[in-house]
């Protein structure tokens, strides 16, 4: 499914993050993470190429807004996986973001990410 593509997982709940990473690996991808903070995710984006991302909203240091905005600029397919909904800063942009509420099976999240990636092929 992922053809060795790099999938960023930003999630501060280890069990959820590792489950997502395991499904990504089983589907042929390379999971990067889980990354538990916005600061770490932003630092990683500065020097690591990624093909897509699964993002929790509320992390250890703040909400995911700066990471989402950077990924949008990079035209990176994303899935937002949240128990709290989008932060106001993201809602107010008017940008349509794919959001999946917790709890959702990791397989379904990965399938949805794959569909998002097909909408925006690499290259």
C-alpha cells in the first residue's frame, strides 16, 4: 500500500502511536515516530522528508496547529486523529482537513491516509 513511503506519526499516547506505526509497517510504509511533541515534530520536518502524516491534536507541549500549517505548505497529505476536535486556529482557516475522532481502529486511519495520498500523488 505505502511502497516504502515515510509516514510521520505525531501522537503523545504511546499505545495509540505504536499501534499506528505497526499498521503502517504492515502496509509497507516506514513509520517515523510516534513523536510526542510539536517541537520535536517541527524539528523533524526541517531535516526529514515525509510523504504523509497522522496527527493527534493535543500533544504534550501544545496543540498541533504549527505542524498542520507547515504540512499544508509542503502539500503533505494528513489525517487528524483527535479526541478533542480541531483547535480554533485551524477551524478559523477554513481549510478542509480530514478529521477522524478517537477511538478509531488504526487500520481505518491508515486506510483513510492512503486515500488522502491518492488524491495528491507524489512527484
